[in-house]
């Protein structure tokens, strides 16, 4: 009996790592859509005990301490509003998100890298307005030539995205796992179609 208890106790934390909590801002919107704002269940419980969040929904799973039994939160809401950043950081991830994880020359989604539209060898800068997502094949074909020289064209011109634009773009790419309790909070502010 003692051996069974210890074995199940040792295995339990590993199985609970699969219970992330969706984190909503005080206005009940996710802090981010892509990547989706998630906390490990341990952080969600800690924040609840510290009264930093309100638990809105729970899993049908429990954690135990010697004196307490707690349902694992699946959705938590911050008590204090976190002001979203207006400036979008120029990162590879945000660049791919802006370009919808598609090569801006051929439209493929595989083996993505990035390309300077005006090559650096010709004075091109590393900026939102000059860098696009490109598949390895198109990047190699273009090389350090101009679009005119290689006969290629862009699907859309590169530009600096706004924070709200990237947030909305992230909605198009849901994570692999969406718990049922999250769905109402992920898309409740989306515009309804006629």
C-alpha cells in the first residue's frame, strides 16, 4: 500500500503539467493570442492564493496538500489591468506572424527563413519595411539580387504592423490544444458576421 501511494504521488505532478491555465487581462481578453497567454497550473494556483487573479473556470482535476484539496484552474483573470504594449518588437516570430507564416514570394509555409527585399549588400536595412518571411528555396533563388533582377515579386509589401493587427493575426493560429473552458474567452470579442 505504501509503495502504491508513493508511486502515484511521484507520477501525479507529471500528469498535471498538461493543465495550463488561460490568463486573461482584467477586461477578460487574453494577454496574447499567439502565443496564447498560458501559465502552468502551479503559477495559476499561486497567483490565486496571493489574490492576484480570480479563478473563472476549473478542470475536473485536483491537487492535494496534506490539509487542502484544490481544483486546478483552467481560466484565470488578472485583478489589475495590464496595459498592452503599443510598440511591436521587431523579432523573427513577429515577422513570421505579420506574414502569416508564409513565404512572401511563393506562398509556401515550409522551411521559413527571412529575406532582405533590398539586399544588405546593396544598402538594404534590417527593418520591418525591408525584411519578409521567405522559404529557403526562394531565398536561395533571390540571393543578393533585387526583385527586378531575379524576376520575383512580393505577395504584399512589407510594413511595420500595429500591436492590435498582430494580436488579431494571432487569432488565426490557435494552439494545438484548446480546452473547452477557454473557447468563450478566446473569441467573445470577435466581430460577428451577418
